[in-house]
């Protein structure tokens, strides 16, 4: 068996800003070659965690190792080996794509993969366009190219698809996967649950600076209470569904019901039995799998009710 190589080790990490505890006792590792997602709502501590890993912020407590280096003490060495995607706002508006690529390439001593990136990201047709004239999707492609010119072993992306339409978002995911296939490990923060589900190999879910869950999206979704049955009926009542054993929650919209249960098989049987006894009709009955969004809402609810 090939031993797992950890490119990031985070152990009991904490960070405080005055009274605010942005990160609390966070521990996780990132394996070489994976796309690792850090997800959570606004203010969860995603950016702070990322900036500590990049050596931009100092930890208040705990240990962090990135590519075997201490991010703050060995920042210069780290910067040669990691890539950080800048926010589009930090690129000069009037600069042409070609000029930005040349400027950033001049920061690195060795050979860069500029030409390969222009080809791979389809930037050829945009080289003479000013940054301010690019659409959101193209801006993201350019900042991705600028972050990866030196073929970094590890790439950090903070909310890369923020503000992109679904098509541009999918294109960006394909590019991120290609960069991974070419050998980079990728750490990405997002608050789009769909992005975490479709793009990431493993996901750390944080809320209020604390790690709430860490697993592959598939295994996170195996959490039973995110699964439900869906059907349509004009006759069934909300309250009678809620009173069935094992049912956690019922959602009703027009004539469509979603019934979440701890024992879906048993609940499905109960629904059919109840409808049969009452002579009620059901249509389009389906077993459905919840999304990370559902799981996330569930965690937040647990948090609020204690
Ligand atoms: N420089 C700072 N000074 C004071 N408080 C800060 C600072 N940076 C972050 N915080 C606070 O730390 C907490 C975590 O913020 P952080 O930006 O890491 O969250 P986030 O998950 O990235 O959120 P978002 O998705 O909104 O960017 C928040 O309460 C934020 O207000």
C-alpha cells in the first residue's frame, strides 16, 4: 500500500482577534493530490484558517505544518511552493491579461508554465483584453493562471466561484480538476454546498471556528436524516405524516411532500399503509438523497437548539 502523504497538518489550531475567537481547536490533515474543501457560512473562520496556512496570519495557538514547513517562519520557501489565488480586485484594472501574466511570471526565478496555462485555460483570445473588460468567469481564469504559473505543489483558492453563473462555475471546476490531475493538491473554501459536493474529495465543515464534520461528500451524505421520500398528493395531511413513527421533519409545498425519517424504508411502508387504509391516492413517489445543503441546515439547527 502506498503511504498517505500529508501536505498539511493542522493540530489544535486557534486564532483570536481581540474578543473574537475566529478559529477554535481545529485539527485536520490534507493528503497529497486531493481537492480539500473548507465549507461553512459567512464568518465561520474559513478565510482565517486559509490565511494561517498561507503564512499571512499568525496562529494564536496550536501547530500548523504546510509542505513540512512552518508557514510564518519559513514563508519565503513556502511561497515558492504554494499558489494563492488573488481576489480579482487586487489586479490593476487597466492591465492587459498578457501584461499581468508577464509581470507575475517575472516574480519567479525558474521556468514557468505560462504557455501551457494559456493553452489549458483558453486564454489566447483574451491576452490583449484589459482585466476590467473581462467577465467574472474570465477574471477567475486569469487569477487561477496567475496563481499557478510556477506549478505550485499546493494551491489555495478562497471562494473561487463567488458570483459566477452555474455554467462558468462548472467550467472553473473542470479547470481546478485539471490542475489537480497535473499534480497540485488543492485547498478550496466555499459556501456553495453544491461546489463542495461536486468538486471536493473531502470536506471539512466548520461553523463558529469549530470543526463540525470531516469526510468525503458521499459519506457525509450517508447521514440518514438527510434522506427523504418525496411524493404528491391532494389528500394526505401534513399532521398525519408528522405523527408517523421515525419521521423527523415534513416539508409541504403545494401538493408536494418531502418526508425526512430516521428509517426511510419503514416510513415509506407506513405512508403506503396509511393511504391504503384511508383510500388516498399518491403520485410520483420517490426515494431521494439529501444534499450537503440539507446536512448543513441540520447542523446549524442542532447548534441553535443545543
Ligand atoms: N482582521 C480581523 N480582525 C478582527 N476580526 C476578524 C478579522 N478577520 C476575521 N475576523 C472575524 O473572525 C471571524 C471569522 O472570519 P473569517 O473571515 O475567517 O470567516 P469566513 O468563514 O471566511 O467568512 P466569509 O465567508 O464571510 O469570508 C469573523 O467573526 C470575523 O469577523
